[in-house]
């Protein structure tokens, strides 16, 4: 615009001495303008196909709003490919308001349907004609591998379909020229998580939430009657849901199609169940994937297993087939954020695509959004089925991806190996530090059992560093059922070791402790650092130690995620859903909600994205009174639309002066006559509750990996008949960094930490904040420098000799 150009020229003249600064401002402006304008003259259609999955609506919402943000026209295609073939009212323009209040809804608002017409060329010709008439050359498909394969075939045939339509007189040569190329981008929406190339598909986490809710409910009644429960979960030919459920509830056995049980499994299963009862367990849980089968290819059903257990052991046994309840309900915070991030990336991929760009699918790897060639992923998915059919089960596990393989290996270690008769003479202590959070107990249980499997004596330290003097052995049965319990069964305190180093060193010597597993938040990190620094004075501190981040604040350096943060995030999100419902019913109401997190704005930001907040104030993203004024004006304009409600999140320590009360009073005053305000301080409810499947699974893997690492480190540090560890790499934080679990020395993280504000100096999630603002209709810059480039799927083939 002309006025903007004049403004930039005046800015340039006024700041001529600081040319570098002005050039940077010009660069930022042009980058922002390029993104805002890159969709002008383009049209995007979004459809959902195949089975529904929670979180699809979040993906649709993000696709629509980011498409509109770039200047493109966006269309809904109702009823999936059937709507594409039928056209007419099934393809309608989408508006900003038309995707409001979609985030918390399960299923897909725009509908999905199985379509036989699209399977034949005639049906695809009709679909192509409908798109050409509307000028749509960008198609975003949310569905499973079948839906995405159909989309790729549609794209491959596009030029031929247009030629046929021109010959038939259905479209003109000019229309065909304008729509000469069709861009396709896929997002995988499937509760089965059966698509290779992504760690998680949209809907999987929500399905796990439904399953775990049922498992927790069943567990209480099973314990009351000493019963065996057999639960059959969905997944078609993929065992992901069953496998993660088994990890998350500490199941005695799991049947998955990728790894059928060995011949003679019936005796092994019965022996295992009997051993568990002999150890004092009052219940047994067996998880069965719906596609489970034996090595001979014979299906294994929940009824088959029930008959086996009843006939051979005489146990009171019940079966539960969960069915479509797994598809239902509101999506989890994870699926909302995943769908939103994928929707943004899908739009950028569509608008950046060229005629030579292969159709891609947006995937998740660790915490990174990646673009992968669609048909490579489809081929690897088919390779899994082929590997299973050929009996190459190890290869099938590998082809499912690193996440699946890690889950399987962790399950095998914790469930199928008994403690050895010969002890290792190693004493390993476990303690919880800082505030309690959901998932801590899962990490403790996994660490204890992994240690016992290694032959170690595991010492339970109660009440943090204060209780280090009271270490006592903890056995296998003592941690039964801990995976699903919130809080900290060991007890936890915030006391740091600096003031009691003398006592701690004496007790380490007294109990002959050879290694430490420290599970907790920022205090655990600082406490571990203090123990490392004390090695110069106290030789007893020269033992390997590992810190496992566990805090709702997600503020521990060395890890992108902390155990407990996902549970807290879901608590905030579900509360915000209720608040938005109240605001929608009342009309013209704005809620100010205060979240935990200390100085870390992770919870406020991610909950803002998951709940569709209008703003989230955090310490890391500085704001002033002008920013508050912009937000108020934004809400005043919003109240003129059909969406007459507002949600503002505030991190508890985001600003010493702009308190929750201040912001509430400011909004109340400025909104007089237009909207009224309410405020909520969520408080310690964010630290409570039963852990989510993510936190249970994450805690289990972290606990297992930490003990295995300590065991290896102890072998390295064993010299002259004693353990002596004084190198930096003998005391580490175990954390999730981008795509893998890694060990980082505590000393190295020192320089990456803002100790005053108890946060890492660099935090990955800050790059997601612009997405939240764009989806709330703020006209801000979207940084495209972090957008994913096209990657390739790496296939690991197992040699035939194996």
C-alpha cells in the first residue's frame, strides 16, 4: 500500500545513520508481506475422508484461517470425496467465523464418507470439473492412507482429466489452462496411528485418552474382585493403540499384529498371570489389538484368551471390547495442537509447491513438523503389511518407525523379563524433587522395575533430598499400579542439597549408594548441579546421576518436554472449553484465566493454541500497555461479529505490574457497554489428576532409559574395586530434544539457563506463538524460516538371512 511505502521511506530517512537496523526492518516487513500476500488469487479446498478422528476439526480450522490469512479463498468440501464428486452445495466458501467453536468438537464438522464414485475415472472427472469451475487448484486432504493414495492418483491424472473434460465440452480451453496443475497436501487423520512416516496421526492421542479412562475404571473393579480383564482395542492391522495402552497401564500382556507371540505362548501367558497373583497382585490386565494373530496367521480374539485363562487357571475373567467409543469425545490438547500445526504447515506447503513438487504429507517427528513425499510413506506402510505376511516381524516393527520400536522394546523389558537370581551388588536410589506432578510415579515404577531386572537393589528415597537419610529397598510389587496414579507416591520437597551436603554425603556412604535417579522440576536440575559441584569436596558425590524432568511448568533445560506438562495442559484446556461454553451462552463476555508455570509461558501458550484463546501473556514475549490496548481493541471488534466471546490467558509471572487483577480491571473498564469480564485462577488443580497417556508413556520410557544408562555408566566408572565418577558426562539430564531422547551433561547446560527466572534461555515452543495469534485473527508476521523442507522416508530393510 502507498501509505506503508511512504511510512517506510520516512522511517529510512529518520534512521539513516543506523542503516543496518533499517534494512532489517525492511526485510521483516517484506517477509511478512510476502506471506500475507502469497495466497492472493489462489483457492484452497479442504476435505476430510475415511474414518473420523478427534482433532480433524482443529486441522480444518487452521487450514481455513491460515489460508484466509495468506489472502487465498478457502472452500469446505462436505462429505469427503463424495462431496467433491457431487459438487453443488457440498463445496462452499469458508469464512473466519464458520470455523469458530470447532476446536473442542470430536469427529469432523464438515463430514466424511466412503466414496465408491471417486474410485472410478468417471467420478474423478466430475470432481475435477467441480474444482475447475471454482478455480480451485490446491487440495488439502485429511484422512488415512487410502484417502491420501486416492488424492495422489487424482493429482497424477489431473492433466488427462482436464483434457477429457475439454473434449467433452464440460470446461473451456481457457479454464483448463488456468487450472493446469493441481497441488495436493495430506494430513493423516486416523486413531490407528498406522501411517508410516509420522510419530503420531491426528486422533491417536485422543483415542488413547478414551481407552485409558476405561482401563482406569476397570482397574478399580478388577482389584475389588481379583479379576482378570481382557480389553480389545481398535487399530485394524496396527498395534500402536494396544502397545501404548499396555505401557500406560502396566498390562501383564499385549497382543499386537506386528509381533505375534511365539509358539507355546499359551503356557507362557498362564505362567505369567499366575506369577503375578503369587506376588500379591489382585488383578491381571491383558490388552488385545483387534488385528492380533498367531504365528500361524490365526486370529487371536479376546474370547479365545478368556477361554484359555478360565479353563487353565480358573481365574474370574471378563472381556471388554471398546469399539467406537475410542473415536468419540472431545479431542485432547495434543491433537488440537497437532492438528493446528499441521494445518498451518499444509497451507504453506500448498502455496510453496511447484508443478515439480511431489504430493507431500505433513508429519510429526519428535516435536518437529516435517514434509514427506506422500507415496514414499504409503509404500512403507504397505511394506509393513508385506513384512507381516512374510513372517518378517522384526522388520515390521522397524518399518513402523522409531517411536513404535522404542515402545515395543520398553514394553518387552518391563513386562517379559523377570528379575535375575544373581544380584549385581549395585544400590541405586530414586527420589522426587520439587512440586508433584502427574507421571512422576510412572517414571519411578519403570526405573524401579528396570533396576530390579538388571539385578540392582533399588532404594526408595522419601521426601526428596531431606529424606536421603531414610533410603529403604523397594520391591517389584510395591510399585504395582503406580503408572496411573497422579502426584508423587514417594513424596517430594523443594529443599536443595547445598545446605545439607555434609549429611547427604554421609548417607550416600551409609547406604552405599552407587547411582542416583533424580525425578523433578527445576529444583531437581539445580540440585543435581549442586551435587556435581560438590564432587570437589565430597568424594561420595562421585557417582553417576541422571535428572529426569518432571514438572507442569516444562522449564527444565535440556528437554523440550517435561513429564506432567501434558496432563496440566489438558486440565487447562478442558477448563477453558467450559469457560468458552459459558461465555458463548452469555454472549459478549471475556474471561481472563491465570495459568501456572512460574516464569515459563509454555502452559499459557499451548493452552491458548489448544483452546483458541485471543491472547496469552507470558514473560518470554514482553508486552506493554500498547499491546494490551491492541488486544482490547481486537476484542471490541470481535464483539461486532457473530463470535461474541473472548478468552485471555495469563501466565502467573508474566509481568510483576500487569497482574491478573490489573488486566481484569483494564478489560472491564475498556469493555464497558460492549462486553463484561470474568476471571479464573486455576491454581493447583493443574498439578493434580491422573496422568494422561502421553505422560504415562513418556515417564515409563524416561525411567527405563535412565536406569539402562546408569548401568552402563557404572561399568565405565568402576576402577580398582570401587565406583568413581567425576567426569561431566557422568551426571546428565535425560530429555527429549527435537526427535530423540538424549543425555546432556548438567555442567554443559549451566550456560543455557536463566537461573533468576528458572527457565532455559532458548525454548522451542516460542516459534509456535505466531500461529496462535494468526488463528485468533491478528495481522502479524509469520516466520517461515522454520517451516519444514521436504524430507525422505528412510526404510530399514532386514536382511533375508535374518
